[in-house]
């Protein structure tokens, strides 16, 4: 019985279509008091924003997309970054390392997305062009970027890091 069900499942799709593996997971780690694992449906729990972005790709030219999703800043604040929230200067040493499942990486500074500093309305998109990203995983969206390279798709890890003492 279970064998024939498995065979039927294989016939209509790939292993990635099985219930256990459909939801891509995003790991929030680093200097956080509440590290988390989030799926795209989890990201619907924050207020949703929309962005129409046009960016240039070095290889495929001008691209245009519509994204929806929560602000990266709101999601990360809820994970409890390890700075003193009332001391603005304390936030300036934090960086945000974003990784795609394919190994594409980019760094943002905390100040870049902080409403007291750069105020960039960076999203963790849950839809692209009205298509849900539940299986692919969320996409980083930077409406301020001219180039497309930081619009990382299939984001599977975000690390917040404020400790540079080991660099000295
Ligand atoms: N995970 C991942 N995301 C990525 C890339 C990549 O190599 N891996 N390339 C980036 C680059 S260089 C561009 S221009 C855009 C292109 O997005 P589009 O083809 O969906 O318009 O995706 C970005 N996101
Ligand atoms: Mo690109």
C-alpha cells in the first residue's frame, strides 16, 4: 500500500514534491537572542509590503519583477539582535550575511536597513511576480540597487554578526 503510494508520487513528480520537503527553510543565526528556522508561510506572519523593482543584470540585461514580503529589518528585530536598542551607535558594528541555497552570498550592514540610518526597504520576498516562493525559499529584494546581483533567490541562511573583536 505505502509502496504503491510512493510509486504514484514518483510518477507525478519528484521527491521534492513530497510533503516533508516542499517547504524550504531559512535559518536565522548569529548574534540573536531568538535564532529561528522560518518557512515562507511563516514569513506571512509579518506585515506584507510590495515592491516593483527594475534592475540590470550584467549578463541578461534589464529585468523587472514585482515582489511581496516582510521587511528584513522587522524579521531580524524579532529575532533579537544582540545590540542595545536604545544606543544607536551600538548597531553600527553589525553585519548581515545572506546566503542562497546555491552558495551565492552577499553582505549588508545593519545600518543599511535600519530606519535611523540607511532606511533601505529591503524585503524577504514570499512571492515573485504573483508566484509563491514556498518551495524555492524567500528572495532578498533591494529596491535601491541598480544591479540585480544582491537579489538572492532561495535564501536559506541569514547570519547577524556584531563581534569583530577577533579581527583585531
Ligand atoms: N541564489 C542566487 N540568487 C541570485 C543569483 C545567483 O546566482 N544565485 N544571481 C543574481 C543576479 S546576478 C541577478 S542579475 C538576478 C537575476 O534575477 P532574474 O533572472 O530572476 O531576473 O538574480 C540574482 N540572484
Ligand atoms: Mo546578474
